[in-house]
């Protein structure tokens, strides 16, 4: 009986903590992938050094916006800031795509 109650309580605890974990906004993986794409493009010559600097500055601006949002919201990104960061990352993704395929080589 005691084991059943403990298992039930632990199951409830795990089930209620999962949605809270899913709601936290993390853009680290996307930032890492975009930075990696810039580095690979620079290494292969598909992105010029000038384009790489411009794209890296854009990535730093996104990181700064996210840090500021976390600072003002006790470590979390509110939905409005998350949408803004998402739009900025979408724009950066398009810029990386264009820079890699615009035909400028170094």
C-alpha cells in the first residue's frame, strides 16, 4: 500500500512538472546551428568574410535580446519576447541562406 501511494505521488509530480519544463523558451540550439552554418559557409567559401561578420553581428543582436528578456523576467522569456526572438531568428536564417547562395565567393 505504501509503495503504491509513493509511486502514485511520484507519477503525479513528474506529470505536473513536464508541462512547466516544456514551456521554457530555449533558442540555444537554433543559435548554435545558425552559427555553425555561418562558420561552415565561411570555411567552404560560400560566405565571404564580410558576409560572415554581418551575419555574426546579427546573431549577437539576437543573443542580446534574449539575455535582456531573461534578465527582466527572472530567467524566463515571456511569450511576446519569444515571438520577437523567433522572428529575428527567422530573418537571420533567411540571410544565411541568401548569403550562402548568392554566388559571391572569396
